[in-house]
C-alpha cells in the first residue's frame, strides 16, 4: 500500500507539472482522477497497521469497501469529481485524527515529529478545503497550491524520518501500548516477573542485544512467549516497546566502551554493540543521552582527568 500511495502521488505530481508548465490537460484524464481517488484509501491501508497494531489481520473482507471510491469515480460527474475527492479525503483525515488522539499520552516522546506530522495534517486539511472551492480560484492557482502542498508534505515526512528513522516502529509500539488497557490481555498464563528476570539476564549476561538482527519475534522465542505477549509485557511492565528497549541497552553498552576504550573509534563502538550504521548509532545516542557519542566521550574524559 505504501508503494501504491507513492505511485498515486507521483502520478498526480507529474500531471500537475505537465498542466502547469506545458498546458497539457492531463488533470482532465481518467488516470488522474483515478489517482486522486486512490490516495486516501491507500493511505488508510498503509497506516492502519501502524496505528492499530492489535487489530491487523492480513486481510479483512470489509477492507474491500475502501476500493469503492476508486471503482465509483467513473460514475461521478466531472464537475463534482474534485469536491468528492476531498470529501472522501476528509473522512479519512477524521480517522487519522482519532487514531493519533489515542496515543496523545505518548506525545512527549514524539514532540518534534508530532509537530512535523501535524504540519502534514494541516496541509491536508487546507488542500481539502481549497478543493471544495476550487472553481472559485483563478486560473491554475489551485493546482499550483495542490502540487506545492504535496511536495511540502513529502518534505515534512522526510524531515521527521531523518530525525527519527525508527519513527514508524515507535508509533506502532506507542499505539499498541495505548490500546492495551482496552483489549483482552495475553498474559493470563505468563509468569511476568520470571519473564522480566530472564529478559534482564539475557541482556546483562549474554548481551544478546549486540545481534543487529535481534527482533521482537526472536527475543520472544528466547523467552518462550509469543510476540504479542512480549510486546504487551514490555509496554505494561517497562513502559516502552522493543525498539526503544534495545536502543537503551545498546547505548548503555556503548557508553561503557566509550569510557573504557578511548582508542576505539566511535563507529567501531556503535557496530560492536549492535547498531547497523553510524547514523543509527548517533541518532539513538542523541535521543537517549541528549548528546553525541564523541561529545559524551570528551566530557567523560575531562571528568576523569586528574
């Protein structure tokens, strides 16, 4: 669905370019209208597993209804097509707002990212309003604003992902934690204290976090739990998801190495504790410690200097 969404938006931008700069009315073609009606349902089907992780079967027959706008657009008169696109889009925006509201208690953990994604939301609302009154705008103004808005939304999303590469995983975990109190628990037959103790032992004694391929399913298997059970256990008992937990473990180990092995390069330290790249290491270290690994090492060296 992510690829479908990207293809639809790319098609829209190409049509806007051809219309605005070469006066070819691709915006009046069937593929353009189909792409417009595809964007909102594709966005929903892409983001639903992230924002509703506890309710995500591989396929739901009811999801076929999201294809109706794409199938029905041929029967909508041309002058009503654009307003209908944005009316349908407004409905999906309401769903997005409701879903984001469920993780409002986690907003402090996503302050910058929420501001950026909030900007995308505002842009989408603004374009929807403009779309309803498009006929009253002069010349090509609406399509200029429409194309600019899509580009700006892409830019804000890219900035958010650059600031926090694991954003989608963390949002999914936050949503799962927010929904846990309202869903049936999977921990009824689990000795939670023993599982937490075993997890602590795996981290401290075996240091399994240095495996860059370590994931929720593989860690759950080591504990004799299902992925869902481990996710619920960590969110309920530790107040964090697996990705945050592993980053904290790796950053903690990196701090020790930075202090004890001054000759080791920062990259070597990051790779040795389980990070897959220098950028991931720096991003996680800055997020947790508020500084870079190099700055942390310098500050610690000054503190220890005689």
